[in-house]
């Protein structure tokens, strides 16, 4: 069994959040906000491509279909920008459960991006 490298997944998920907020049509149900759009001279400054962002978007949609709890927690964790303890409190679960959901979700996304 091979080990999935998730070292870059967190950064890509952060960038995916920025990408979803830069569009005029909310892709995730969270409102677009110009404060999240880091624009300079008319160009969006993102470290992922449109294609990568769309792959992440599709992977998260797939995760939410397969494991709704993990998918929802992963999405909320990245969109809300809280630490793990605060995110766990907000959804009413223990920190250890939140850590497991986050690790599972990030591994799932990393696997879909390889």
C-alpha cells in the first residue's frame, strides 16, 4: 500500500477557498467576497491554476457524497479559517474526532489530485 503525501494539500485547499471566493458565482454555497480576492493590476494572484482549483472542487464534492461528515467538516474548517479546536467546538465534536476528520479529508483530496 502506498502512502499519500498530503504535505502540500493544506496550501492547495487554502488557495481553493480563495479561488471559490474570487468568482462571481458562489461555487460552494459560501458568498463571494471581494475582500478575499487578492487582485493586482487586474490579475488574480493564486498559487494554483484554474484546472487545479476545479479538480479540488470536484474532489470535495465527491468526498461530500461519499462521507458527508468528513466533507462538511473539511469545507467548514478551511472556509472558516479557525484552528482545529475552535472548528471542533463549532460543529459540536471532540478535538480528536475533528483531527481524524481533517486528516481523512486531506488524504482523500490529496489522493484525488495525484
